[in-house]
């Protein structure tokens, strides 16, 4: 809110900032609105008041009138004194008036201590409030004026080569600067306190005159006088013989005068100011005049502008000695020409206009020098009266400037034309074509650098250069020519510089290549190449020519940079467009992957998982068709388990068994080598047609690798499945093996209605989807295995003497049986092995020599053997089987090999477990398979207990159990078991107590309640 009135012309306007709440402003603002000599600006907050007072605008604030409190309604209301402190902290010295609505002595005391300029109540008489504001503003202005006067005096007082002294009205010296003390030739204490006329003046007879000077100054006069002092102010005068003459001025000063000096005879004089300067001697003046004349003469002889003076008839009265710089004539030869018309031509200017204006500037003309060369001149004509001359001509040679202007004009046209060039050759052709207009005596060529070939190629060359040098060859950047040197060194190279640097002979191949040229300049074009300009008529480039060549090269380089930048921008736009498309596709892929992940989390069976995956892949027309097949173990065929989309009988029409003849269908018969794909080997290039004849799902199952067919139509003649796929508009196929821990559950095959539907990103995401689906199937099977009461017991013989346990049994000459395993935190597995009819020490000694055994310890010793704990790196076979829902029943090792039996729940395929055993032991042979029923634990307590126990607690419990710690007639103590575990017996008993507590909780907390039993 702002209210501004025009100022009273009889007195200065006072600009007041009113700062306070609305109620306060309503009471105070009318007091100023009634007076035209005041203008006001109002604000309601302390923050806004600070901003206005510090904004530094032209509308400066002369005074701030603030309320005692702003009543902003916040937790901490600002006060007027806080506003004052904020302004002073920001070096704002604007006068400040505190005007509370109601006040007391305490507030007034605090305000005075805070430094307010005045304190007045808001409801005071309006005229009194305005008067108080004007008084603080005028006091502030007076202080500023005095500060400025003091600063000016101090500046004068510190002048090093000026005598300055301050006198009392009685003539006593109260201050004197260093220059005055030095001029008087005494120390400062001999000057201060003495009468001015009693100082060490050289002529004592002048002292009475000096006393009169002081009396006149006291009457308000400014008095000038001359006097001699024994010393000079300058250091060079100290050693000079004789006194030094000074010119002095004495002026009265009234301290009450805001300007700092008296201005009338009746003014009160408080001080006298004396300042003096040395008087220059006549000889010095004459010497300076002679020096000035000599400087004028030297300047005229060496300046390039020519000055001529003529009379009214145009005949020369004065010719500048440097006339030869432009015209080639001597001064005498110019006089012989007779008149100015013979030199500059007739009707150079309008005589009447010269008479009217007295001076004519920048008159352009053309003159011919003594050698017949034309010069463009810029002439200034002035009326003068020098001896017999009346007209002065000042001539400046602007020939080079005109040449530069013409070159720049053509270069500007060339630059505009280069804006439309889109390729390097276009730029080179345009520059070479226009070079003849920009540089009339020059021929030109543009070499472009090919970074891949590491060569400089002549992209364009003028006809004159080709006629002189012939066809220009490509150049290597080997510094062998001026062009290659300019490019490699990144510097402009000229013929004169290269010849001088080589002892007067053109370097390298220049002797033959550029010998026909008169002169040449090679300018690098950054990383783009080199611009070469040369003369073919024997002339040389002058300074202007070389500068223009540099400008042409700079323009050419800028054009190359622009084209390269635009190409980079186009490439970047294309990449961004591709990235946007990829991101859009990624978003779509992530969308259905997220849907599939959500479906997998809630799936309760393998069937649910497979159906959900196929449904999500074909939803919203993402893909045309998707199905999941399972590999059977007997005839290596694929059995469809789930599918979705527009199948249209495809699965019934294509062969899904790994048989060569079935794979080709009606196509020409193939040899037995077609079974290569079913053996798990990847087809070679010679077998590519054979591999493509097999349905991608079968190939993915056989090869355990993702199979992509980007365009089915390209393989139309190779197999029956291609014909069936194309007839259903399946244009591209991606088949992914579903394998977990090297166990194949089946394949996921996806069909699209467009070729190349699966880019690298889609393949990567879908391959990860295959891993996720396989992991989910394995997890579901493990859950189902826990609820299954029917198991298939598989027995295997492993006649492999190189297996770790077989080798250990052979080395120890013992039979070893696995009693249990515990997975450790460090990634190893603790295997409890029972020895039969063998000393455990012998097994322990043999185990220490095995790289695959990280540590070994004896858990228990018996009469016919014992129990040994072996640390084995990585997962043991029991862990791998458990991951797939199976349980190891028995594992026995002898020097001849291994024998083991595995319980496989009916929810887990025996084929998958067979793959686990085959992957673990290469020579494993299945010897028996039988079904049996196992009892289920309806309470789930053991499973809960194993979940509750940590791996360390499980290791402690199994070690204690196998060591016989829990036997009724035990001879094994807790200290014995603790030493086996390398822990203290206290830690062992602590583990046992924790295990017991968890055991009892598992038993009693999950036991049925009495009500549930009834």
C-alpha cells in the first residue's frame, strides 16, 4: 500500500516509511497525508519494512516511523526495536522514530538505549509528529554534509605535493601536513602552536605582510600571496641551492557552514585554511616548451596521417614531412605539384559548406601515388589561420580498411550461404568458389581429414590452383608439407615462416610441390582439416591478406562444426527416439511381468503357475499364443501342460517328439544325423537347416538354451512346424527352457504375429521370466512334498572311485555312512559320517589331505568305529535334493563307490530328481524304484522346530546327539562336545538350553487343546 504526494516547492520533500499494523497505520497516516511536504509509504510487517528500506531504489526513504509492536498473529510478534536492530545490522542508517500507540518510561528508556533518533507517541499532535520527523531528517542530512566536508578536507590535507595548514583565528598553526613541514625545513613540533607569520620564512620583512593577510582572511576574504620557504616539497628540491618560491591561498572556514567554508564577510570564521604550491621557474617553462615542440616535430615525422595546409587558392603553404608515407613524394615534390587539386582531385568538397560549418570530416576520395598505385583516403578539411595558410587537410590512408571491408562483405555472403550447406563437400566447394571474390589474388583448396584412413584429402580446389599445381594428392599427417604441419601442430603456417625456420629453403616436399606458388598460407580447421590459400602470380600476402585468410578459415571451421553438431543432434534424436521406444516396450514388458509375478506369489500349484503365465502373456494382445510343455523321461517328447491365446490347433498339428522323421513331417526325409538336436549338442553351421526343421520348443528343451526364430517365413521350407506356424500367422517364436538348478521342468514358448517381435531387451526379460517360473514351480513342488504321504524310493549305485567320500573310504580303508548334514553360515556343509570297523583317527588323517574337505573332527569313538564331522565346501547332495523336495534316506561310501537311496514325494517328478543325481554324480545308475507310504506329522512341529533353530544351534544339537551326549548312560560331557565344536563349555550349555526351550515350545504350543480333542 503506498500513498505519495507532490512536494512543497518551498522546502525539501521528506519521504517517510510507516511500518506497523493496520490499526496503527489508521491512526498515524492521516498526520502525514495532510502535509504536501511529506510522502508516505506504508507496510504492515517488519520483514517488508526491511525489504523496502534496503532495496536501494531511486525512491529513497528519508525516515522510518515504526510501531512498538506489529501484532502479526504469529508465535513471536516482531517489535519496532527489533526492526531497528535488523536495519542497523544491515548498515542502514536511515533515521528511525519509534511511535508506540501507548508507552511508558521503560519503553522510552529501552528505545533510547537501542539508538532511536526520536521517540513520540502515535496519538501526538500531527504537526508535532511531522516536525519531529523533519528534525531527525535534517540532523541526518547535516551530519552527512559535515562528514563529506571532513572527507574532502582530509583528502586535501593528505596531498603529498601541496602545502596545507590550518590556523586558529589568532593565526596559531593547529595542523600542518607533511609537505608543509618539509617545505619549512623544521620538525612538526616546531610548527604547531606558533603564529603563522612567525614560521621560518626566508624573508623576515614579509612577516608583517603575512599578519595582514591573516587579518583580511578573518574578515571573510580569500587572499592570495607569494612567499619563499627554505625547502621545497619535492625530494629533488632539497639539495637545490637557494629558497623556493610558493603561491599561497588563505581561505576562511566556518564550522557552522555545512559546506565547510565561509562565504560572506559577516560569517563567523572558526578556522583559516592555507594551501600552497611551488611556483615554476621560467627556465623550466621554456625547457618544457622546447620539449613540446620537439615532441610535435617527432610526432609529425612518424605519424602515418599526412597534414597539408593551403591558402585560399589551394596552393601549398605547409607540407608535413611524412607525406611520403601515403603519396611517395617528398615535401619538395609536393610543392612542385602546385595545388591541392593536383594531388587530391578537383571539387573535393563544397567550399560554401566549409565556410558555413568551419570543418568537414570523413571526406572520402581516391589518390594516385608516385608509383601509380591508387589509395583510398579519408580527408578532414578545416578552416585555419596559420601564417599564410587558411585550409588544413588531414589525410588518412584507408586502402587496407577498404580491402578488409570488401573482403568482410563477401565473407558475410559466404557465411550466409554456408548456413544451408549440409555436408562437408558442400562447405568446401562453397568456400573455394567464393575465395576468389574474398581474396582476389588467391587460389584456394580445402583438405578434409579422414580419421579412419589417417589422411588429408583435397575435398575442393580452385581451378587456378589445379592449373598451377596439377591434381592435388592426398597427404599423410607426417609434417612433410605445409598442410600436414598446419594440421598436426594446430598452427597457421606461411611460406615465409617455414622458409626462415629452414635456413632459407622451403622444408620437405615444398621444394617441388609448392615451388610454382608465389606465396601460401595454411590454416588448420580444428579436427576437420586445413584451408590453403596461395597466390599464383608471384605476389605475396600482406598483413590484411593473411588476416582475411584467417577469417575465411574460421568461418569454414564454424560451418564444419555446425554440420557436425547437427549430425550429432540428429543421431542423438534418433537414439533418443529408439530409447523412448525401448522404454515404452520395457514399460509394457514390465507391466505383464509384474502381473505374472503377482500371479506366481498367489499360486498354490504348478498348474496354477503355468496357467497364469500363459494367460498373462497373451492378455491384451501382447502375444498371439503361449504354451508350456513338459519333457517326458521315456521318449523325450514334449507334453503340453498349459496354453493360452489363439492356438487354432497348432499343438495338434506339429510333432512334439525328438524324432527326425516326425520333426520334418511331409518334408523330404532326413538322415539319422537329424538326431543331433536331441542329443543336447548345438547344431553347427552345416546343420543349421536341420536344426531349424525342429520345433523351437523341442530345440530349447534339448539344448537347454533359449531359441529364437525372428522370422518363421524365412524357414518355410525347412520343416512341417514352419508351415503350420505361418498358416496361423505366427511370424516369430521365442522358446525358453524352464530349468532350476540344472533341472529342466519344461519349456515356455511364445508366438507373435509380427516378425522380429523379440528384441534383445524382450529376450532378456523373458529369459529372466523363465528362471522365475522354474523357481516358482520348484517352490510349489517343495510345499506339496511336505503334504504328500506317498513317496517313490529311488536307489542308485555310483561306481565312481573319484567321488570325495569314495576316495576317503579308499584312503582310510573303511566304509562310511552319512548320518546327517548341517549347512554353515560360511557356505560350507558339516557332514556327520559314521565309520564302520575303522579307526576314526585313520579317517581324520586321510581327510586332512583332501582339498575338498575344509576341516575334520572326531565327534564320537566306539568299539567298532565312530563318528567324524567333515566340513565340505559348497552344498552337499542332501541340500540340493531338499531344494527339489526330495529327502536323502541313505548314503554309503566304500572304496569301490557310492550307494544311495532317495525319497521322492509324488508331487515331484522322479525325472527331475534323476537329473539332480546325474548332475551331482556323473556315473550314477538307477538300480531300483519302489513306492511306499510315509506317516505325516499333522502338527508340523518338527518343521517348525527346524525353522526356529539357527544353523549354529542345529550344528550343536546334531553334534551333541551323535556324540552321545543325550544317551542315558553317557560317558561324554559337555566339555567334550564343546571342544569338538571349538567353543567354550559355557557357550555349549547356553546353546543346549535355547534348543530345549524351542523344542518344548514346538511341542506344547502346537499341541491340540482339550476342546479340540473332544
